[in-house]
């Protein structure tokens, strides 16, 4: 699969699992100044490839890439559930669900649970914006088609 198709497949899998969230592909990192622009999307999951640190040839026309996935979890106050609890609980659920995901890509390797990292990206004054923002990262080896 092409890299963009892999991201689209991962977005579709996330959207099916988290129907209460807006799920989108995201181009990568963003700055604190971008957070207000993302508020309208919360609660949301934004997924992107944070890098492809290694590519190796497989056979005559195949490739395998090591992906550095990045998933941003934006929590918003939803009913009785506060934004912090929503984001934290979603991150915990993601960390238990991600190890089995291959995004429907034949030959994709399973995710090593010990390699998944979740971090609270903004606290303090960002709380005034009424959003909680966490980032999950993990590596995964996935075959690619670059044609």
C-alpha cells in the first residue's frame, strides 16, 4: 500500500473504534499556538506519520519502512466526563488496543506494547482553552508500495 493509503486505513480503524471522536489524518507536529485552531475538533484523534527513519528494499520492487506514528488525543468536556478524564482514559484504551493493529496491511508487524509512549503535552495555562491534549507515539514496521 502507498503511505497515504496506510494512514487512511489507520484513520478508518480509529474512527470505527472511537465513534464519539472526530478522527482525521494530521500532517505532523504543531505548536502551542495551533491549539486554539484545533479546539473546534475536540474531542478528536489526529493521526500522522512522525517520520520514516529506515527504509529497506524487499525483493525486486518492494519496500519495508519503519514508521514513527504520532497520535494526538484532544479531550473536551463531554457530558459528565471532563476533558482530562476523557483524554487519559482514551490514551489508556489506545495503549491496550494498538499492539494488535496492522491497519489491514499484509505483512505489517504488530506493535511492541513496550514501545508505545503517551505524554500529556500541555497543562497549566492551556487548560484555560478547555481542552486536554495528549500525544501517543510508537514505531511499527510496514511494507510500502511507492508506485
